[in-house]
C-alpha cells in the first residue's frame, strides 16, 4: 500500500493514522522502523511474537487511545510465546476496563530494544512558513532539557547534520567519555526523510517520532505518531 493509499484509507474512516499505518508510511520514505506485526488474537500474538524474535514489546492499537500505558495497553519484555498470548489477553482486558468504548484494531508486536541514545524527531506545520522539522534529545530529556532545534523544510543533508551537531547534547551522540559514537549518517537520513515526507504529503499536520534510538550501527524509530 502506498503512502497516499494509507492516508486515504484513514480519511475514509474519519480518523488519524494508527501506529502500524504510521510505520508503513515512514518506511515508504526509507525511514527505518523495527520489524513489527499486528495481532488480532492471542493465537496470532504467540505466532507473531516468535517471528519478530524475543523479547518483544506489545502495544494496543486503537484510534481512541493515545496514551497506551495509562490504559494498561502496553506490555514489555515478553520472553516467550505463551507469555505473548497471555499479554494479548491482558491488554484487551485492561483496555476494555479503562476505555470501555474504545475500538481496538489489534495489538502491535515489535522487538524489545535497549541501549543506544534516545533522540526525538518530528515536524510541525507552521501556517506561514510551512513544515518545520525538529531534532533533539529524546526520552526524559525532552521535558527536562528541551534540547531541540528546528529547520524549515526542505532540509538538505548539510543542514540536517548542522541541526544534529547544534544541540547541547551532541557530545552524547559523538561518543562522550570514551563511548562509541552513534551512526550520524543514519540520523541525517531520517531528518531528510521527514523533510521530504512533509513536503510531499501536505495532509500530514504533525509528526512525532519519540524515541528514535541512535546506536553505533544504525538508527531506527521506536514509536511514531502522525496526525492528519
């Protein structure tokens, strides 16, 4: 399914993009995401968890639930197929109690990844200047340090590199205190991919990729929210 088809399908259903749709749209612009599956039963959850490799994270997929953890819709560090099946059932039970009228599309299953440096990337569409691409430190640092920068699209590779190197936390990415440096070129790829997506798909009002995990080998999106 093309990026345009994904958007049209969501609009026909009068909703924003679900997490699996957001991942599919990002992948269409060569923005790396984790291998993921969407399970609609506990049997599928057991099978699919084994396909993406353990441990896995499982998250409810619903147009009516934004903060998944608050409704009991997230399970971490699932280590085997039997646990995946139970986690699927627990998630549906938790969500049905917390948000009784929520429409549940399924449960997303993805590898549980640790390590690396968490960064945040995204875009907000300014009515005067157009899409403004964002980069900064992610995770808990977003609210505490507010170490982010913006650049109006289109963003070239040179401008993307300048954005990355301009944040106060760049030494963490460059390999502070003898640690291995993160793969900066892959971060540049994601920034320029967001820029291109924002210009080619004006229906996308906002992009929030938090966190993006930067490692010495590559960088990839761990959580995505795209608003129409």
